[in-house]
C-alpha cells in the first residue's frame, strides 16, 4: 500500500493514554484522507450537539494520502472538529513542514480526545509518543513555545505546531500555527485545542511514505511539475509576487472591499500590493515542504524580519481597515502568527469594530484610549494584541465580528456568513463567488470553491463574472474538486495549473488504486455532503445560505463595478438542483444513496 | 483622446505604473499594446474601466485601461 501509513494515533487526554489503530481502508477509499476521512470520522464519532469547547468534542489532525510524497505541493494537513465559532464542521488547512513530518513518523492522522487536567504537549518521535507537561510554556507565544519545545525535544529537525495565548484564552478566532508562520487559521480550531489544555505537538519522523508505483509516480510527477512551471500563475506570478499580487487585480475590477465593505475600490491599494511587497519588503521566498510554487514571503519591515502577508491579510489589515501602512500590516500579520490568531477573522472583526465606532455603537470610553477608527494603523495593531490577550473590549472582539456586532444590536455590521468573516472579494460583482460564499460549509470563506479563478483570473477558462450562466455547475465542481485536493493533502494553489485528471493520476500512482476522474470527484462530492449533513444537524438551513445584509440588499455603491448586484436567490435554486438537494437545501435520500453515504 | 494606462506586475519592468496617453480617435486596446511593446498573448487580464475586454475593444476618451500578465493568488 502506498501513500497511507495505515496508522491513526489516538490521544485520550482525560486518561493520559495514547493508542494506535489501523486506518480503515474501506473509509479511506471513499473519503481519501485529510479533510474527507477526518470529516467522516468526526461525523461518526462526535455527536452533533456537543459543546465545541467541551471534552466531548474531538480534534482530528489529518494528513492527506499525498502529504509527504514527491507530488507537487505535498505539505498539507487538515484540522477537523466542531467549530466553537459557529458550530459547523470546522476544517482548517495548513502547509509548512509539520504535516509531512507526521507521515514520516508513521501516522496518517492524530485524534485528540477528552481534556487534560493541566497544560500538556504531545511529543512524537517516530513510534514513541508521550504526553508531557507544558506548564513552562503555557502563556508563552507561538515563537517562544516553538523554540522551547524543540529544545526540550533535543532535535532541531523536529517540527512544532502550537497555539498561542489566543487559543489558551479560547478566542473564537484562535489558530493552530505550525513551523512558526503557517496556520490552520479559520473556524476557531485553536480554541478547541486550548480547551483541551494542549499547547503544542512536536513531531519528528525518520520514515518515508511508500509509493505503490514508483515508475508511474515519476512520470506523473514530472508531468505535473512541468505544468506548474509553465503556467503563468504558478510558474511566474505567485513565485515573483506572492498571493498579494491579487490586490491590484481585484481592486481594478472594483470588487475589492474597503472600510468593512462600505466601498469596493481603493485608489491607494497599490501601496499594499504584491508589487510593492516585492519591491520594498521581500527578503526571500518562503515555501512549504517541496513546493515548486513558493508563494510564501519572508519580509523585512521596521527593523524586523518574518513572514510577509498573503493577499487576504494585506487586504484585511489594509484597505478593509482603511490602512495603507505596509509596515503596520506586516506587524499585525506577525502578531497573528505569534499570538495564534486567524488574520482574516481578526482583521474583519477590527474593521467591524471600526464601523461600530463610526456609527456610534461603541462608545469612546470603551476603548481605554486605543483608537479604533478606519485609517489608524497604530490602533489596529494594538487591537490585535488586545484580542489575543482578551483585554478590555478585546475580550468581546475575541468572540468574532458577529458576536461583537450582535452585542451592540447591529449584527448586520458583521461582514460574515454563518458568523465567519468574509475574505477579500465583494460578491456582488462576482456571481459564482457570491454562491460559493453563501454555501461554504464552514462559513464565510474563499477556499471552499474559489470561483475567482474562472470569473476573474480566467483559469481554467474565462467566465463572465456578472452572468449566472453555468455558475451553479461550476461552483459545485469547484467545491467538490477542492474537497478532493484538501483530502489528498495538496495545496489548492496547485489547481491553477493542474486539473482533475492530474490529481487522479497522482493518487493512483501513489496508492495503486484505479480511480477514474469521476470516481475521484465523487469522493469530493461525498465529503461535501457529509459536511452539509453535519451543518443541518446542528440547526443550519437554507436560510443561512446567504450574505450579510449590506451585500444582500444594496448594489456596489461606487468604483468600477458600481451598481452591480448578485442574484443569489436564482443561483441557489439552480445550485440545490445541481447538487441533488431538495428546495430546502437538504440532500435527497437518492443522492446520498448514489454517493454511498 | 486621452486614456489612463495602468500596468501591473512584470509589465511595469522598464515601463511605468500609470501614465496618461494621447491616442488618435478609434484607437483600440491593441494600439495601446503596440505602443507599449506588449504582445497580446502576454496579456492575461485586460480591464477597461473594470470590465474585461479583448484586444479589439474600441477605446473612448477618459477610459482607464489596466493590463496584467498571468498572475493570481487567493
Ligand atoms: S503554493 Fe504557497 S501555500 Fe501552497 S504549498 Fe506552496 S508555498 Fe505553501
């Protein structure tokens, strides 16, 4: 058997016991791994009504079948759990080196169960697993923790994943950060880890991932690497400029949210673009494990060095907060890595806070002297810190923009779907992306079906962003294909150059299975449907497949896309039909049967 | 007529970020590309006033043209 290690590591924190069990190949064939397999096991093992921050919730950390192989971009792991932010099935993805190292240590997946009665960390040295006291690092930031745990482990090649103060303080925007700068950021997974009193996981593996067909693998890898190199986006654009190269594209298109989505065009956006980053801040590229694209940035700013912001981060701490100070954006990004926070949600919450101040909901006396106003970069950075340490109003903000705005009686000022903050695209001028936002099964998100790719970037082909034609079909296919990519452990950015057939070839070569393209895509559809079923069980319905009021009711107010408006109601009808769901957005028994659920 | 031309990513190398250009009436995007020594196949995204257009698109006085090589992210 290639690709899989065939072993799952379970850690019962309540009892302080660890055990291993064989991976079910029957399930793996249907759900692949990563987001899929962990999602299925989560759905089977965790009751939908558990309190997400209680010991009854479980945290699955899963690599994919291609993680740690020589396929292009084989770095990803996925965190699956019940989200403390919104109750949906949380799945949060990260790259770096940690996921591959878990495979080298001999595990496809790790499951954290129960709750430790004191702070601990997990140490994994190949087959040797220990639960160790973390008293010394509790309260420390991610950077200090990473250093300390590595040192105690005694091997500089060990890889560390950790939560920061935000996770310890149960912020609903807390991330799990690995290899210092890579984060499973969204849906509050860091708080679940914090609720279990687990500070970090150190792993060192000396094994390797087997290949069922090494010769075949060599050929398909060479083929896909060639495509990645020759593709303008993956071979040129992303390596040269990083993902922040999107700032100018999205802005010039007029779908670039400004000041908490009050505007959609920023005349000064170039100041915080990928071009400016490359010209003035970039020290070197900072790729994940075996990545030929290397979108990751390593910057210098204000006398410091560290990870540079990706697109969503540059936007959210930049234009969405009315800020064009790239040093401050770098600082806020660095603080999020250091303190263990999700950049999109934190920036979105600060922007919502700024609008709550602007409209008089938040009173000046609540701010303890820290400015919370559009354009104030210094204040913005300080609020990131206050959120992590739940200081003053920061404690309310740590619960996310929806809870914050709702506590002032103005939930409509939270630019979120299913309580999770939206990323950097105004959906009113991009029909497919509007549908993708509304139906994302983890709440506001762009990487559950990245319709920007065909609708703006023209990949794999150009679609008219204002037309409804074909959008329901495209969105479904993109969502299902993304679920496949997340389940096999590759980076979504590979899909700018690779298509379904390439993924099928890679999976078949590694595992020795014989998936057809249709069968592999059906795995993605299966994953999508079990996620939907969980969300329906926790009480979500078609009424939640929507957008925040401002975006739902008002056309784009100004800029190049002025007057444009989504047509979500019509698209949703088409989409449910396309998915084989009924009018209430519930998967029909026939479709579930067809998918073998 | 006068149009504003904005260049991005590698198109800026050896050229400019943004410039006003005087063009003869009935100019098309293609004329601007020629003026700048950019081949149509090098262009991945061409926006005129935020709208996607092809190189044969007829320009009007006051238009803003934004040109991008293949780039992307997310
Ligand atoms: S493309 Fe970027 S995020 Fe994806 S694996 Fe490579 S460096 Fe990491």
